[in-house]
């Protein structure tokens, strides 16, 4: 519970509460392979930390620890990445990955047209089937099922073109520079499985993505670009907001309020392969992009955000405004005592990526307390997983290299 305390004694109080489904995810950033010094630039590390922190606020999952010292002799593994500074496949023997943690190796090198690359790391291993299952799934049963319904990566790598001029501001867009925040969010999205996870590929059919949450958010199956790693490319970059509203190729969604972008602002989904630098705001993760993470197995709990809680003294209407995310329901409740079982539901709303509001026109006299709760919408019927064979002993790293070219108006 996070109390909202009134400025004047004796007026209405507001409580904001939400139950998180499990542990918050920790994203550990590692610059060991930043051999070209990309992240020595002022503001670069802070900006990447901010992008990683965004995912930490919305993703909640239990990922098992990988540590060969906790297993019998004969079990070992090697994490495999594409070196961010050289582009060469690189082995990291017996990497220890803490529970509920993803390790991201970051750096920069010339990319020849793309602004960034990113994706999950691979591995090779030897040992028991239990050890193989752990490394492959990190305790996510759906990652071992057939078809795949979940994803449990140990981590991966992201790389940024060190020949470009970058904007490392976390709040302000600059149309003349490459937008680091937007590209970092995009590449981390690939590392977390968008376009790359087996549970993503299990929902790709006939050039569209069929994940239940994504289709509910978009309104239909979502068209993909030819490689299947991204939403369909709108291939435009126009004023005022970076896209042509009449373009039939748009994969349009609503920004999740972050990095200066207002919640619900119309935006081409961030996992489009091209990123237009035009517009007054950073391109943020959108309602559709977040739905895709849910579809590939991530447990999500976007933080509750009051946009306004207008609490007036004495009598009169009480106005509430809050940000919503599709596939979640929001329940505003009121109590005069805070006693267990003493809460009355005033309204239940289905999230749709916009800002929603409610007015309690006749609040009780004296004191009252309000709280906003969120719950996932009723989950869709899932395919019954069929037990798969043993987890693979070798998986190649995936560096998505067909994305995030920065487009400047008006190409």
C-alpha cells in the first residue's frame, strides 16, 4: 500500500494498492565486453540503466539460479554470446546467474546501417537431464513444453552502433540524433524474447502473430515483417508524430507512459523494425509490445499510476484518473473504516492502454479511503502442453540484426 495523504486534516484519504504476482526481475548490466568504450560516453550507462529499470518495473517472474557448484560433478555449461565489441562468438564458461536475474552484456561497434542489435544468449552444456532443463528453462515449465508457452533466458547481449551520434536523454527527444532510450528498449525486448523466443515462434503462423493478448490488444492477429522478428514495418517517417495516419501498413498502438511520452499517446509499436526520430517524445514501449511479452510467458504487473486523485475537503465529488494497460482489469474501491471486508467496489474497468477516470459523486460524509487494485484479465484457454523431449545441450545466441535503423524525416 502506498498512502496518498491529504494536505488538509480531516479530508478524504486515498490508498493505492496492488498485489504483485511474484518476485520482481533484476536486470544486471555487464560492460566487460564494451571493448570499444561506447559506454564511456557521458550519460550512456545511466540511460541503459533506465531502460533496464523500465522492464524491472513491469516484469515479475521466478527464474532459477544457474550455478554448477550446486550440482554434482559432471554438470557444467558455457554461456555463449556475440561479443558486443567485435561481433565474434564468445564463450563464458560456467557463468553464475543469480535467481530472478538476467545478465545483459552491452557494448558498441560499427553496425553498418542498423542502430542496434540485441537478443538472447546461447549455451552449450554437459551433464544430467535435470541440469539441461534448468539451463534451458530456468524453472519455467512452459519453456520445456510442446508447444512452447514460456521463456527463461539466462540473459544475452545488446550492441549499439558506435559511429552514430546519440541522444542519451531519458526524457527529451532530439530529432537530429539517434534515440538511445527507444533503441535500448527495443533491443532489450528482443533479448527478452520478442521475435526470438521459441514461445514467440510457436505463435507465428502465415506471417502474423497469434498471441491471445496481442490480438486482443491490436484487434486482430498482428502482421509481421518478413523475417518474423518484428511487427510489420510501416516504412515511413513523417511529421508531426513519425507516421502517416493513412498508411495501411501501420502497426499503431498506444505508448506506455514513460521517458517523457504521455500514457496513451498514439505511436507506432516500438518493435517495428525501423525507428523514426521525428516527434516531440521518445518512442516508448506500447500497449501492444507489452502484450507480446505476456504472450511469450512473462508474468507482468505494470505499476499502478494515479494520474490524478482530486480529493476535496468536506463534501462534493471525488475525481480519480489512472493509467491502464490492456489485458488487465482495474477495480476502484472505497472504505470508511479500512476494516477487512469493509471495501465496496465503486467501478471495475478493463484496461485499454489509455487514461481512464471515475468520479465518486456522493462520497460519505466524514472520512473515506480509496484504493485501486489491478488483476490480470481472465486468462485465455491455453493449449495443453505435451511433454517434450530432453532440453537441447547446445543453443546458439541470437543477435537480431534486421532492426532499429534510425529514420530521419522524410525518407
